[in-house]
C-alpha cells in the first residue's frame, strides 16, 4: 500500500491504435509522486497520445492506467489533474482574468480572486491580467496556459511540450516554476523532444513506436548509450534495434 | 502580371480541392441534390383537389334541385364534394379537414375558404366554379325531370332556379382566417420569422462550437471535471440568451416596423420561436462535430437548410407536396415551427390549442434528441 501511494502514474501494457497505426504498443511506465518525469521521443512516437490517455481524453484499447490510485477519469473529475495542452488552448476573445475565472469555476476553485492573483504572480502575468488574450504574444499565452493548468493546484500536472516555441529565457523561468512545484510535491509528466528540457527532468522515459525503449535518469541513459551527452544518447538509443528498460 | 505566378496560385487552389473531397463533392453534388429537390417539389407537385362541403341548409334552392345539385357536386372531379350542414362544414374548415364551405344564396354562390394560405386559397375559388359547371352539366345530361319542381327542364332549369349564369356565376368568397387586406407578407411572415431565426442561430452555434474543437479548448475542458452534458447544456443556455434576444428583435421588427398583421398572442409567438431556436442551437452543435474547419461548417448550411426551405411549408404548403416527400417534411423542425406560427399569427390560435401544443412538443423533442446527439458527438472516450 505504501508502495502504491508512492506512485502517481502507473501504466501497464497500454495499447492504442488509430486506424492502422499503433500509437501505443504495450507501454509500461511508472511516475513517482513529486518527481518530474520526462517523456522523450521523436515526433509521432506516442508521447502526446500517452498524455491524452493519462488525461482521460483517449480510451486505451488494452492495458491499464492508474493515476494517484484511481482511474484517469476519476482523477480528472476530482480536479486532481492539471493539463497543459501543446497549443495554448485559451479563449482569445476573453481577457487573461476572464479565462482564469472560467477555468476556476469549472474546477470549483475556492476564493477565486486570490487564487487567480497568486497564479498570475507565479507565471509573472499579473500586469497583463486585463489584456485580451488575442493581443498577447505567444510567450505570454503559454504563461497563461500554464496558469490555467495550475490554478486549481493539481497533484499531477501533465505538460505536453510546454516550452515548444518559446525563447530560452522563458523556458528557464518555466523550469524554475516546475522545480518549485515539484518541491511542493506536485508530480509532473512532461513530454518533450528538447534535450535541454529533458536534462532537467528527474527521470526520463525514451519512447519510440509507442513503447518505452529506455528509462532512467539523464546520466544513466548517457552511460547506458556510452554517449557524451543526452542528445547523443537519445540518437544512439533511438536507433538501437531493441532495448530493455533500465532504472 | 507574371503568368507563372498566377498559374502557381491557381494550381495551389486546384491541389487543395483535390484533397478536400468534401468541398469538391459539395461543389459538384450539392447543386444536383438541390435541383432534384426543386424538381420533385415544383415539377411533380400534385394539384391537390380541395375538399368542399356543400351546405344544403344554407342554400335557398328548391329542395329537389338542391338535393340533385349537391348530389352532383359530390361526383365532380374538380373538388371532393361532401354534403353537410353549414355548421358541420365550418367545423371541418377549422379542423383542416375541409378547404371550403359552399352554398347558394340569392343569385350568388357563397364560398367560405380557410384562407390561411394564399397559394391554396387562390386555387379553391376556381376549383369550386369548375365543379359547379361540371355538376350542372351532369344534371343537364341527366334529363329534364330534375327540374320538375320548377317546371323548367335539364341544364337550363338549374340556371333558372339559381337565377344566375352557371358558366359565370357570381361567386362571393369569404375567409375564415385572414382578410382581403392581408398582403402576401402577412401570410409569409410566420414562416420567414422561423426561417431567419433558425438560419442565423444555427450558423452561429455551429461555427462557435467548432472553434472550441479546433482551438484545443474543448480538449482542455474535457480534462476538467466539466461533463459533456454540462458543456452542451451550458452552450445551449449561453446561445439561447442571444437566440431569444434575436427572436424578440425579429418579432418586434415584423410586427411593429413591417406592420405585419397577426391575430394571436405575441407571447405565444415568442414561445414557439424560442423553442425552435433552442433546437437550432443543438443542431449547430451536432453539425460542428462533423466539420473539421469553419469552411466545412459553412458547407453544412445548404445541406441542413435547403431541404427545410423546400419541404417545411415555407415555399409550398406541406399538404401540396408529393406523398413521397412528406415523410421528410415530417422530420424537419421548421415544418412544425411554420405550422405553429401560422396557426398563432394567422388563425389566432392560443398556446393551449392542440395543434400548437403538438408542434411545441415535437420541437422540444427535436431539441432534446439533437442535444443528446451533440453530447455524444463530443468524443471524450472515457479511459
């Protein structure tokens, strides 16, 4: 029981097929509570599909996914999940405040005004709270998207390529926030193909063709591949014919 | 101008169409479908034979002639003739089972028509006159004994008895609903109100919900505790506020600016329209599920609306449609909205009227079924 409590995400033999394509092909994975787990893989490897399964948006064909001891839909319904989609996915015709107020109502956030202010301060968007989203730059929209995912203080944060298309300064700021959240016990499942980002995760799962090819910390994966850095390790492991999980 | 660049642009458009099968199909097939529909509706519309009640108790003809004439009227081809009392005839006119009540008085042929539909009204007077000529001719051919009571014989005796020319009788047409000072707009206003309200709110809700899908916010919403039903009902509520506002504006403009005649209660007109537009919002949400972008959503407009233009009684009364098109007409929401609004605005029907209640019930049922479809169309596959 104690062991189960320590696991935030448990995926066992997860399969998902779209038409003739096997998006997930027997994926096994465990994310510990409070850790930042990076899903690393090339485009089309199944990262987003897996995150969508975890978010309860896609029904798996086979296998099981357990989040915080319950099913994905139960976790979502209880407001325990925060999901930051790849695109900002905000209401462009509403203001920053109005967007957050809407998501706060859906998540039954108590003391909405205070929580919105705190969240906006966290993502450094307080001075733009009255701006209409359509007038914001891409970077500011990404901040707001993160704010919408954080607002209800989820236990598990699903981040689908959260820093794609944003500049290195903002990326660094984001990772500072993520690290703070992790220190407060929030579990994060982050998909990425940016090596700089991957190296900041506590553990990584290298995904290819809908399976976890290798798993471990960044130094473990580098050592296993006999490479100098994570990018070389990624390329080496990705091109290997078969590999078992480590770590 | 550089022809190569122009050709490049044109080629780009052609390539796009080649991969957008739906647009291509709509471009080529939709006009054929619409033309087929037009052909079916206008090319084969049956010349509906009116049901005419011959009111013997009101006619001032000598009894034997009245009997023979009314008997002959039931055998003519121009109308479906029935013999009944005047009161029975008027009751049949109100419940829609008769189109006209006819009787002779003085030297005139009196015809009371239902009158709520100008297209139908226009043909009834002519049909009755034709029937009269047919009946009198039949009597003439039948021999002289029919007029023995008057001492006259055969064909002429009827004219004598009627005191008029049977070939060009003095026909007095009265209307149960509407009046001579009604313009075409007065008769068309109920169906136009319904159509425009339906059209605009359907389009708006379809495109808006599609934007929710394409922008990714729907996916984000589905990763919150919000349920699909809550989302659809919330959408219905949000759009309905504006749909109802639109209904108020359309009705007020029609009644107070266009000065359209109406006999029913304004509130009843509003309720019918309100129920209809809520169904239109649901349909918009459902249709948005089948479209991948706003262009495709707009393509659904003719598919959803054109059958309703031709088959809901907007252009041609449903009763005059060929039999095989009526089942389609029966599943279109505008058919019921048109019927109810005509009943209220032209006939002065109240909300408690059976016909209005039935139409409202069908519209509510339509809205509920389509809303359920919209909920199901949000493909949140529960893990």
